[in-house]
C-alpha cells in the first residue's frame, strides 16, 4: 500500500496564530527530557495549558519554569510519578481525574531506553512497565474523564515502522530470557500499537481520537544507546533523522491542535507519513486476546503492591 503524506513538517505559515486561538489542557508524560520536554514547551508557547509528568521532582520543577516562561498566561501544573509502578500510575490517574476536569489532550511520551532494567516489587520488568503497561493503565483509568470532554485527542509515541511480531508478555517479564535491547524495544512498540488500535476501535462511537506517532531518529539521549549500524538503518527509514527535539515535536503538535486532525483516530504516523498497520494489528481476535493478557498483568502488579 502506498504511503500518504499526512502531516506538514514544518507546519504552514500562520500555524502558531491558529493554535494560539485555542486553549486546551494538555497532559504530557515523560516531559522532563528529550522530545517530551520540547513538546511541552512548544505547546505552552502555542497558548496551551500544560500538565507535565516526570519521575524527578527537581526536573519537573525545572521544566515547569521553562513552560511558564514560554506560556506565562496560563496556570501550568506538574505531577511526580514513577511510571514503572502500576500503584503509582493508579495514584496519578486518580489525581488527574480529581484535579483536571478540563483535560482534553494527552501525550504519552514517557519511555525508558530499551533493555532489561530489573523486576519491580510488583513483579513487572521496569522498562516494559514504563514503555507500555503504564500507558495501558493510565489511559484505561482516565478514559471516563476524556468522554466528558469536547473532541479530546490522545497521541502516543510509538513508531509504526517497527517490524511487527506478536509480543509475548511472559517473555518480556522473564529475567532469564535472552532478548537483547533492540528486540525488547521493538516488542514494547508493538505492544503499544496493538493496544492503541484496540482502544481506538472500542471508542469509535465517542469523540475521542487516539493515534500513534513515531518521531523518527531524533538527537536525544536515548539515541546514544543505539549502535552506529542501528542509527544508519533507522536513518534510512526516517525523514527526521538527526533533527532536534523541538523540530521533531512539530508533527505531534499538529496532531494535537490542528483542525486537520479533527475526527481522525486509529492512525499510525511516522514523522509526516501515515503508515498502514500490519494485518495482525487489524485482527480483532488478536487485539482482544492481547488486551486480556495485559489486563491480567496489571492485576498481578496490583496484587503485588507493597
């Protein structure tokens, strides 16, 4: 299937004036580093009210200052949460539901560099919990809040150009498995793509728009974890190879704020291109079974709390 350009990069002239005419409350996870930080600051500059999430209290405070400097006319907020723990995700979701009644934009950007990062006290591999399970649980818990908003949008950072292989959740949580960092990262991405497609399908009769976005190979700290061969291979796939985080954030901003994306849901985008999903991701049976397995894993983590 032919790929189709979907997002102008950079956006057309006058886009900032158009976006500044709106004021959405935007939640950004992973907002203390890399693209998440750049996106939060750019959204504030575009007239939006920011809610940032990070693991470090000091980093959250520092980014809040930068966000306040970029968008001084709004009351921005920060939350501290360790997204490797489902108990922390549940707490965060409860706080969001209570304190952010007008939340209408969500960006799931929090991520760990691929690799085995140890088993948490809840029995989940920490990197897998941050990169996938936290997103599943956070969105599942705040979906009722989103349903009360006018045309809310969710953008989850997950690259659809990743080769699809059905993830095995048991292997991803087995400390003795031999998956290397690259294979783990690919599996985490495929988990997210399956989940996002299924959630978009479940919510197709609502106003909630949910899409996946891959920013390409961007100059962030995470890129340092890739070998030269991997960087070269990714560069062949990405039109944003070597670009800065603020530049790479522009397509995500377009998906969140532009009228062009009103009503568009269940799409996979890499940089400015819409990517057709793998046939297995389109399988309702596969997605529902994967949803059931993920829910069981969340329940396991909740049972191990404390």
